[in-house]
C-alpha cells in the first residue's frame, strides 16, 4: 500500500514537471512574432534658400539615425518662368535605392 502511494506521488510529480516545462516552452515561443517596428530610424528634414529677389532653391534630405547616413531626396531651383530646374526627385524610392 505504501509503495503504491509513493509511486502515485512520483507519477504526479513528474507529470507536474512535464506540464510546467510545457508551459515554459510555450511562453518562450515568442520568436514566431515579427520584430517590433523601427520607429524613428529615418528622419526627414527640408531646406530652402534665396538666390536673390526672384530665385531660390528648396530641397529635402533623409537621415538614417542608426548609421548616420544622409541622402538628398529632393532638390529644385526655382525662379522666373522657364528658369526653374528640378535637380533631383527620389521621394517615392526606398532609402537603399536613393543614390
């Protein structure tokens, strides 16, 4: 009788260890979810300057705050009619595709 009681206790103890181990494995299975987004990694800034009374320039650049790399994505010179010139327009390209 005493042997049977100890064998049942050991059986339930091992079953409890198995259940707790399974719960720990399931709780640690967070590797299936995607990594969190990288908010704030890329920042955009714009600039403008005047070349005189009727002309100037405008533009924008993007900074990768992780690597420190800066790329110009838009640049345009404006002025009197037929004097404006679009120098660069990469606004719809991904950061790695901007040259």
